[in-house]
């Protein structure tokens, strides 16, 4: 009887200990399941944010392309009713440097197709019934409009139309600048996300039309989810969100996250089937079962051994077992936290489209992502531990030190609140402009500075090209009327303010209509080009030459009074008389008539009056028989 009681005294604690161990094991199983769910939630949230960010960057490039074309057309005061080769060439160039576009085209205000980047002249089509044309026509300040996928009437290829309203300075509707995005470009953008089986990503419009699907679906562009919970309930309530048991589109309820753009009508929906997410966890259940069985057997053996050996050793062995369990739990929690943190950081670094460079207070590089390696030409191993000066020209490196010092003071928030445009240096030595956004963080006793870097070289080149197209006459290479008038106003204001002399010349090719009628417009164009070159060769670098229209040119001569005006006019007449244009086996000569006037010094004349006087002088020169210069000086203001 006594032995039985002593046996129960050992057996009851053993059973209790087994229950505790099994409860802890069950708790660990549940934590592992929750960890798998939490990791899936983070993957869905990160994937939706990354895809939306890249989609916004892509559509921002397309918007800048259409806006730049619109500025050129606005400076030309609209679209011509006939084919325009210069505009066609502009579309071809923009199409070539803008990735992902199937075609670029311009539509007149009546809906007729004006120009297209794929052929010249454009086919005779009317797209006034297309949704993208009607949206841009009806909404004067709507910005970039994105339409659901359609079949192009040009080549029956599926495209995603985008459009931008063309308006004059007075907001008069001039037409529509539009483009057809190749759906494969958006599909490639979303397909770059590496997701586990059972995960889905969909890029769609706020109105419910699909733009790209992952996994790829043959009927993706035909999907319409206007009646889905995402469009009907979730999006109107909040622009972004996530949760368990959600049903976004037509899938079964599960884990889901979505994010919508503030700038464009774009939404990214990410979802995952719960069984697929829990597959790895289910595979580990057998391991936990073996672990539990082994633990129970080990505890039973320890108890039996302690019962056989000595009462005094039982307590020590139990305490040792409990200490081991606590240590294992702490190690597991710490390992889990470190793994999750490293996974999030690496996922962000390696999926970001922009270069990310992290430095310490000594300007030594401690992190360098894949986009940075592609931008600068260095591998991560080559730059880790190196000074950030390796990535900058010497002049830029000299300004870098004060910026790092500012990041460690109260100026850090002001520095991080704006982007910097600086010059960077590639491994091969070439320099290129970048846009850098800087932020700082304290990690323990170490302060790190994070730079998000974006290559803006292409944007700078496009801006310079658009500036050149907006100010240059396409035939002669001189300033166009708008640019010439602006420069003349600036110089005239300086002359009047400082009471300095300034001369305005208006030149007109004599009997130019006879040249066009006799030799044809191509020869007339060559005459104008030769005339522009001849005039430019006789002028100073400070003088301004521009084509005002047709065969009429204007010249502004700073620091030049009446005597100088006549001298320059005679020199220009002599130079033009010597100019020849080859026509067949002979050559063609021509002359010009010049009207001149002066302002500045004691004159109170304005630029508008100067243009009127120069124009009157030009007509007087033609009346005198052409091929001469006439000067009309304004009356001195009393």
C-alpha cells in the first residue's frame, strides 16, 4: 500500500508535467501558424504597395510624355487639318524613348486622327465615340485619363488607352494627345513580383476593369469587377486596407490587402488562399508530433530514472528541464523576430525600383541594393565599407560633408523633407543627374543615413528637347516668333531702363512668292535656310535673330544706334546679294528689304511702337524698289 502511494506521488507530477509540455508544444504550434499568417499578410501588403508604387511611376512617365507633346502643340497653336511631318517625327521620337507604349497619336478637336507614331500619314479614322476622347473633351482639368482595354482600330491589337486634353493658353480645346499602352508592359510590371503559390495580384481601375493579373490569365483584360466587394464597399470606405476572411474580387474569402493611388484611378488587389498559406505549417505538424512524443518519452524516462535513483535529484532535474524550455522559447522568439525583420528589410531593398544606399556618420556605405548596383555599375561587394565619395564627382563630394553633418542636427528634418538634385558618377567615370531623398535613423548607438536615389537623366534630356522645340523654328533653326518676341521684350526693357540704344530690324525676302511659284516650295525652303545662315554669319553673338513667319525675319541689335543700324543693314544687304542657292545646273540669287528703327536713350518708344515703325520702314523699303534699308526713328519724348 505504501509503495502504491509513493508511486502515485511520482505519477501525478509526471502526468502534470506532460500536460504542461504538451500545452507548451500546442502553443508553439499555434504561434507558428500565426507566424505563417502574419508573414503572408506582410507579403500581401508589401506586394500591393510595391506594385502600386511602380505603376504610379510608370503612368507618371506616360503623363509627362503626353504633357510635353501638349506643350509643343500649344506653342504651335493647335493641330493642322493636313498631315504634319514634324509632329509625326516628334511622336516617333517620344515613342522610341518611352518603354511600354504600343503607339502614340494625336486627335483633332472633331475626333479625327491627326498623327500617329506608327505610320505617316495617319489613317483616316474618327475616334470621337471612344471613351478616352470623350473624357478628355468633356473634362478640361482632368489630367491623365486611363481607359479600360480596347482593340486598336489601326492594327486590331489590344491596348490600354491613356489620353490628355490639348488646350490653348485660353483653355480652348485643341484636341487630344493619346497613347496605347501595350498590356504586356503592365503584365511585366506585376509579374516581377515573386509570390508563393496560392497568392494573387491584380492591377485594375477604380471602376473595376482589370489591367494586369498574376498569375497570368488569358481573359484578364476582359474581367469586369464593378459589382465586387472591393469596388462596391471597400474602396469607397477606405483607399487602402487588409484583413482576414476578406473577399476582394471573385475569389474565396481569405487573406487580402489592397491599395489605391491618390493620383491615378489605379487599385492593386492582393489575396491569398488560406489553405495555400498554411501548407508549410501543415508540413511541420509531423515534426511537432515527433517532438511532442519525444519530449513525453524523455520526461517519462527522466522521471523513472529519478524515481529509481533518489528523491533529492528529482527536484534538480525538473528545474533543469524547465530552464531548458524557457531558454528554447527565448531563442525561438529572438530568432523569429530577427528573421522577420531581416525578411522585411531585404524584401523592401531588393524589390524597390529606386536605388537605396545606406551610409553611417563616417560616410561609409553599409547597404547597397540591386537597383543601386544597376545604376552605378558596382557590385555590392565592391562598395560595402567604401566612402560614398566613390559614387560622386569631386565637386559634389565637397558639398556632401555638410549635408551629413546637417542630418545629425536639428536640420535633419528639413533636409529629409525635400529632394535634392545632384550629380552622380558611374563606375565607368561618366556623370549623370540624380534625385536624392535623404532620411536618418538611430540604430542603437549607431546613426545611419538612408538615400533613395532616382536617375533623372532621361527627364532632363526630354526637358531640354522640349525647350528647344518650343523656341526654335523648325525650318531655319532660328528662334521662332514666340521666342524672338520674348527675347526682344527682355532686351528692350533693359535698354529703356538704362537708357541705352537698341535697334530693331525687320527683313523680308523680295518677291519670294515668285520663287515658290517658279521653282517650287522645296527651293523656297532652301532659300529661307540660306538666308538664315547668311544673316547669322553677319551678326554678333549678342544679337538676336528670329523667323517671324513666312519669309519675314527679325533682328534685335543691343547697344546699336541709328548710324550703327544703317551700317549693319547695308552689310546685311551686301551679304545677301552674294548668297546663292543651287537650282539644277545653275544658281539662284535673291535680295531682301529691311526696315529699321531704334529705341532707348532719349526715345520714349515702346517695343510695340518699335515693331510698328520697323514695319512701316519695311513697307517704305519695298516701295523704293526693294533691296534697300529704310530707317524710321521715333520722335523724342518730351
